């Protein structure tokens, strides 16, 4: 018997279809669904027959447990998961998202946990009202599928429902991080890099186009951090509120930073995203309007955002003379040195 295929809009999921799939999941059926990484096969952890069937279908060794997928942070308490302060900080920065953690529960048993970013996945898990395991929708050892078509061609005859929610956005499996011991250990490298995941503090500079001011600030702070030996603990990034993806640094930006002994000729611009804002611990903007744009996008970022120059906007030199770029660089350099001293005091 072939699985029933439910085509669901990934941006505006149809609740009635999600509820139909959730009921199948709750009653012991197997449901393939999209996440932002790859497609997974959902099963009710509390239903032994469903779990046994999943092991059989996946051809997976019984001593290799499945990861539990959750939709809310409150579920961690229900599952009696014990996290250190450092581990909590990491999951709140990267969940929902392509991160799986291995943690202890109250019985000191190791359990894999993930909160996907995909809207369909989150709603399906939430509506099922049961703990959901969801390994990738492929036979063990084969490439994980990133579309419903791939799932249908390989596993339609052994599943009950396949949700077609379009292609997975990331297309790479989640990074798996063991937080049961400190230092934490990456068990599988995936969508989130080791550097990004295990850095203690993330600073983000924001301007308009991500070709001048934020590039200067990032380069200057990175230089100071490298000189102090803190590169493995503090990560610095830059973005623009209206930046074009891949835009290079302005020629005058490259020149004035070259005079400071820094090469930014390979810079590729990017715009601010919810993910980038969420994982940043300190967000420094060049103008008040940048702060307003950020708060409109991610209201919860309010406590992390501040002007690089207190109570004053830093002028945009785009299109102006080299001398004016030098003037702006001087303003930024002074402020960045203050930020560095603030960070160094915490990490020395």
C-alpha cells in the first residue's frame, strides 16, 4: 500500500492537513515530513510497535537511539532534561534550527534532542501531543532526502503519510553536539560550524549596505581580538539592513583598512536575518534607524542592540572621498577600542 501524500504550503501550512498527519502519528503511524535540513520520518516514541517498525524500515541497529524532536522549550522540562547554563545558552541561540544536542535526563540517560525551524515540522510535532522521534527519511547509510519526491521514490510503500512541503532549505543534516561533558564535543559536523557553535560570544556590527562602516568595525575588532589571543572565544560578524548578498567592500573601505594593516578585499556582504540577530550576543549599529529596523524584525533583540557611538549616529561615507572615509574610520576605531576593552575585561 502506498503512503498518502499531503501537499502542504511550507509558508502557510494548512492546519487541517497538519492535524490529519498528527493524528496518524499519534496513533502509531509513520509520517515523513520536511525540516529545514532534510526530510525525516516521524514516529510516536511512546508506541513500541511504531518504533520497532521504524527500526526495521531504516535497517538501523537497535542500540542506536533516535533523536526526539520538540516544538517548545517547555518540553525539555517535561522530558526532565538537565542542561548546564552554557548548554542552555547554546540551545536558545540556535533553536529552532539545525542543531541536535545530546544531553542527560534526570536518570542520567543520554538523549538526542532537536527543535527544527521548519513551520510544518513544528506544527506537526505540536499537534501530535506526543514525543516524536524523526530520523532522516532514508535507509541507513544512504543520502538523506531533501524533497518529498525523493522520499516517495524510496519509501512510499513502507510509510503511512508523506508530507510534501517543498525542498528543505538547508539541505544538510543538523550538527550534533554532546553537552554531557565540558568541553562540549561535536559528534557530527552539519549545518552549523564548530567555530560558530562553540564560540563564547558573538558580536555583530550593522550598517546599511555592509560595504563600509560595519566592515570597518568588524575588521578593527577582529584585529584587536587576534592580538589578544581571544579569537577562539569571540566571533565578530557584520551585516547590512539593506545590503546586497555578496557585495564587496567599497574601494575606499579596502584602502583605509589597508592603511591599518587589514585586508578586506575578499569581503562579501550580507543582510541581517532573524537567525543572525538571534545568535548574536551584542549588536552594534551605526544609526538609530538600524536599531529600529532590527527591532521591527526581531523585537526580542532589544536588550542586545545599541549604537556603536553612544547617543550619536556615525555618518555613512558611501560615495564620498577617501579623506572622509578616513574620518569615519577614526570615529569607528575609537568606539571599537572601547568595545574591545569591555570584552577583554570579561574574557581576560
